[in-house]
C-alpha cells in the first residue's frame, strides 16, 4: 500500500485538489486583471463634490 511511502492516498487527493483550486484562482485573476493603461487613465468623478 501507500503507507511505506509516508503519504496517504487522501493526502495525495487533497494536494491535487489544492493545486487545481490554485490554478482556477490564478486563471480567474488573470481573466479579471485590468490593464495598467486603464487604471492610470484619469476619469472625472464629481461625486465627492455633492456634499459641498
């Protein structure tokens, strides 16, 4: 069995699930990433003047 290797089947499955979840998160973050050109563009925002 796997006991002689020191890593149980459950631990192998958990490691694989963590790796898959990490890849999904990285793919989602890349898909939602905003290019720098869009984040540095000035956008008029007058909402802060309403209270004055």
